[in-house]
C-alpha cells in the first residue's frame, strides 16, 4: 500500500540499484524539494553522495545556516558550501529590471555549480571513482506541467536542457517524481529533517533580489532580511504559517516618504507586506491577516529596522497582481 514508509523503502532500493558504486552529486537550494531528494539519496547510498550549496547571499535570515548546520546535523550528508555572495552582488550591481535579475542569478548559479561539479569530479577521479549521477527534486506536478512558468525550472532543469558542457554526462536521479508537495513533506519528516526546512513556504530561486524594487545592494539586503525576519517571526507566533501560502516582504528601495519619529522628521523607505492564500500559486487571494498581527509587525518593523518608516499592505488578488512584485 501507498504509505510514505513504503515510498522511502522503494526509492532507497531503486536508487541503490541505479547508482551501484558510482558517485552522486546534488545541488541544495534551501528549499524542501532538494532537501528531501538529497536525504532520500543519502539514505540509499550514504557517502557516495556529495551535496553542493551555493550561498548566493539572497536567502533570508538564518536560511543558509539551516542548510549548513541543521540539515547536515540531521542527515550526516557530505556538503560542499560555495560562498558566492560577492560574485552575485557584483553581477547584480546596477541592475533594476526584474527579468534581468532572474537571468543573472540563474547564469551565476549555473556557473558556480558547474565549477563545484568539476572540482568534485576531479577529486573523485583522483580516488579512482566516477561521478555519474545528478539528483533533482522534480515533483509530480513538475513532470505533468513539464517546465511550466517560473524560474524554478531555470535553475532546476538546466542539466536536462543542454546547459551542461558536453564532457559532463550525468544520469538523473529524481526520487520525488511520483509525489505531490504534501507527500514530499511527509517523507522529509519521516527522514528526520528539520521542521524549518520541511514546512518552508515557497521561496523564489532568485531570492531577495526580486523583492528589492530597485538595485540590489548589501545594505538593502540586510535591511530587507531584518524586516522579513520580523514578519516570519510574528506570523509564526500567530500560528499563521500553514494557512498562509507565503508572504513576500518587499522593499521599495527607490521610494522615500516623510515620517516622524521622536522629535525628528524622517525620510525613509516603505516595506510592503504581501501575504497570500493559494492552492497552487497560479491564482491567489490576499490573506486576511488579523489586524493585531499586522499592527505588531508594523510597530516592530518601524521601530527595529533603520531607514524604514512605513509599512503597507498589498490587498491585490492574483490575477491581476502576481504574488511577487517583480
Ligand atoms: P508569481 O509572482 O508569478 O509567483 O505570482 C508564483 C510563485 O512562483 C514563485 N516565483 C518564483 N520561483 N523562481 C522561482 O523559483 C522565480 O523566478 C520565481 N518567481 C516567482 C513565487 O514565489 C510564487 O510562489
């Protein structure tokens, strides 16, 4: 019968059979799909798997640490971390166009991941081993839709769309191909992954770069991270994590408005809250977050985040608005 325990046992057997004594690599994004896919493969072939985490500096507060520490501690997975924060910031300098940001992040990600791949292949070769497999966290809806829409596909599918140099030939391992998101979460829980990863709400591949309206800079990222952390903290405290699909927090970096704080006049940036409910992200409605929660968030952000003097709520459904602002 179809229980997650059986799914795990079946996949572990199938992966062992497929991989044999070869080496496997997997890119971790910080999201639930790649985390669960890698954990399944690790359960099957242990040390033959090496994961690569490209820290592009566009994740939210604490998320890189969750991957580098909590995830590794709970799985025992061999992880190679590439700190590419300066590289991504450099590549994004001066860029304000949303699609341009997506392209740059996708391109730099592929570049960085491939460099890491080459290093791993060279290291394995020095030990007389062959790297032959690549893990992907493809879900059943991805299979059905086959590359529909968002940039997830850009990053996730670069290996099957000819983005690979010709001398690198991988076979794909896609252990989540028959599963829906909620089943993937069940598998993750059964494998003992941290709840913060298993229950993570959707987060775009280009990360915070598309939540800063304007140029992406280190200072702006730090500011947005701080505001976002407050929003997540208060949403969690209010028990809203499972009822809200996601809540982008957006910095209008090129907009300033006048405010007053203490004795002084301020001229700071607005932060936009974009909490939505949704079934599949194709359509969405703005979430009716209780006023008290919004009030706490607003007070905390304007008190705690320097240079932010206004918090506004996005009450647009999708369509016409998209979930993200860029
Ligand atoms: P939109 O803004 O199109 O977002 O309503 C729909 C869902 O997709 C996510 N999203 C992305 N995910 N790369 C991703 O991996 C992207 O470039 C991207 N853009 C949007 C968004 O967070 C929402 O869940």
